[in-house]
């Protein structure tokens, strides 16, 4: 009976593919396959069930085949690697993924299909909206890790979802190919959602229930290690938050401190801010400028290598800003800084190298000189990064030839 059901599902052009990554899930894989096949059959959905095996040695492959699933083998180890292999081999127009430990109820597959048919290219399950059964999720994940990650995803990428780590989700085959998914580990969950959000595709959520798993062994997931990998990936894909925002704060704060103390000491209540605070202001400004530069390098690199698709504003900026703009600004600042410093030193030498009372001006002109040099060399490097994809900073718009 099971094989006949699957033979009905296996058509030349299935509409839906259910992809289940698997590594030694002999205790639970059959439940997942049976529920998925029954859901597809019961709702007249033309589809297939595909198990992406990642090197199981406990008979999971044989069980999957006996219960009517098509099995593909992922050579590279890792959760993301297994899913990438499964997605690549999936024949359906819409792909639904879910873990093999029976914590996700594959009878809820039709919910995802419905949202896709309504126009959503990416459909996320939401365990918090559907219900988390007792013992199904560690308290650290439920009340700390996943909520924080979800808020960060909304803030950084406007994802609009409340459960970023949900392992049951759906994506159209076309979109999956466009996302250029690369991660091999658990951060695959973040990568797929973040890239979809940055592309601006329609994203929907459906409430699902999370059940205690049936694996009977320690989970593959490692809370702190994999949590850090998720956070690290999110930060690497958000240079505005990782570099530009903190760099801009340091730069503005440091620059304001330098200009505030340039005329002389300042008193705030009983506290006197003097030359030492001005030196710290210069350091903050230079450090902020350096961090901003790294952020710009990261943004241009991610654009050139197609890590972050659909960056219209950045593309327009790259085509408008020329190398010469940076060289002019940097040269002007460096010239002012060097000329001012030379004049001060000349005056000091003329006075016989006696008492020196122009340290504030030295700090000011030194800051101008250092910023100018940094801008000059940073502009050259940005131009080099922009060459690789034809978005050359410093050239005219090639589309206007």
C-alpha cells in the first residue's frame, strides 16, 4: 500500500517536494515519511518525499526507501549540506523542509502549500504561534535564543517572522536557486531566510506545533556553538549594524570631542576636560573612521560577490561615487593637516624650541592628516573591490556608452 501511494506521488513533474535531512534517524524517519505522504495524498497534492541522507549507519536509508521516500546522498557533512543536496535534487516547484526526528508534524504540509499558492515564495513555520508541547524545546531556546535571534532578524533584515530558527519551512524551487545557499551547518536556517528577506520576496508564516522528538539520542544541535554560528552569520550579512553604525558613533563622538576642546579646557560640573580628553577624541574619531572603512569594504565585497542580492541603493551609490571623489577629499584633508602641522612646527623652531603651547592645534591638524591619508588609500581599495563585477568606482557608467 505504501509503495503504491508513493508511486502515485512520483510523477514526472511533481508540484511539491518534501525534503527531510537525515543522519541516523532510524527511530523516527518512518513517522515523518508516512505523515508527509498521507498529507500530500489526502489533499490531492502532486508531490514527492525526498530524504537527504548525510551518512547514516543505523539503517535510516533502508527504512526511508521501504516507506516510499526517494533517497539522495549528501557527501559533505552538515545540516546545511544535506538540505542543499536535497533541494538540488528536488523536482517539485515548491520545496518544504523539516527535520527527521518527528518533532515537526508533516501532516501540516498543506498549510505551507496553501501559502505558496497564494503567492508567498518563502513560507516559515512559527512554533510559538502554533504551540510548543511540554519537553519539545529547551527553555534557553524558547525564552532566550530564538526570540532574540528573531528580533535581530526583524531589526536588521526586516524579515517579519517571529521564529527564525524554525526547521520547518518552504521555498519555491526558483527562489532556492536564486538564493545561492552556501552554508553547511545549522546556520543554513538563517542564511535562507536572510537572503530571501534581502531580496524582498513575499514571506509568510504559518502556525505549526512542535512535538517532543523521537530520536532517543543527544541532538545534533549544540546550543551555544550553533547559536553563535547563527549570530555570526547574521552579523556578517549586516555590515551596517556590525561596522557602519558603531563606526559612525565613534567617529561623530570623537570628532565632536576634538572640536569641543579645541578652544580650551571645558568644565562639566566639577569635572575638567582638557588636552587628554582631546587626545582620546582623536583616537575615537580615527578608530570610527577605520571601522566605517571596513564596513564599506564589506558592503562592496558582498555586492561584488553576490552575497547580498538586490542592493539597489548600494549599486546606485557605487555608480555615482568616483575614485576621484575620495582622492580629492582625502588630499584636501591631508594637505590641510600637513600644512597646519608644518606651520606650527616652523613657528616653534623659530621661537627657539622653547615652551610649546599649541598641542591642541597639533591634535587637530594631525587628525585631519591621518583621516585624509586613510580616505585616499581606502578609496583605492574600494575601487579595486568594485572592479570584479563591472561596478568600477572611478569609471563612468558603462550603461551610458
